[in-house]
C-alpha cells in the first residue's frame, strides 16, 4: 500500500497566485497612467522581475521587424527610440513615430538562394537602467516589434594611477 498523497503544495501555489495578482495589479495602476496608443501605434509594456542585483543590470530595448531576407546580406532599419516624460507624473516612456528606411549590404546572392525570415533591428541602441518597480512602456508603429535583453555588469576593476 502506498503512502497517502499530501497536498502540501497547494498553500504555496495559492500564495504564489495571490502574490502575482497583487504584483500585476500594482503595475496595472501605473500602466493606466500612460496614454493609450494613438492611431497606427501600439503600446508595448515590459514588466521586469525583482532582482537583488538590479544595480548591476541594464535593459537593452531592441526595435525591429521580422521580414523576408535573402539570407546573405545584413539588413537594418533606420530610426530610434525617443525618451519622453509623462506630464504630471514624471514617468519615462519611449516612442518611435515611424520605422526608418530599410538598408542592407550589397553582397551578390546566388539565384538558388532560399529566402529567410529574420528579425531586422534598428541601428540605434537604447540601454536603460533596470527598475522592477516601474514598467517599461514603449509606443511603436503597428507591426513593429519590441524585444529586450538584460545586460549584467561584471565586477568593478581598480585602475591604479600610472606615471
């Protein structure tokens, strides 16, 4: 006869659910302070998790679009994000009015080369501080994608004076 099954995970699961619900509601009230996306625009929101090492972290915002490429050349879009401040609140958000023109290298492509779907990013980089207390809000034209990457600093190195 096997031992009775214990449901000791249920309190932990309920606690986790309530914790996530509270976390999301707190961020939702902040998100509601930001304006709705205008015509032809979409609002993207990143909610970062709490981290003990947040002073050593940065968030890279990557804007681009998935398009069909030739699989050989390097493609890139012009344009970049502009940082704006929500009047009366002091919260920062980022905006791109339009995706810049598509550029590419000019490497010759064989006739039998198959097209490849690829994410093509803008040439500008936006690196912001990691802050889990505030959502990262970005307004982009419809069809433009937002991706992000977390960067972590290494240890601080001492540089002695040199004669």
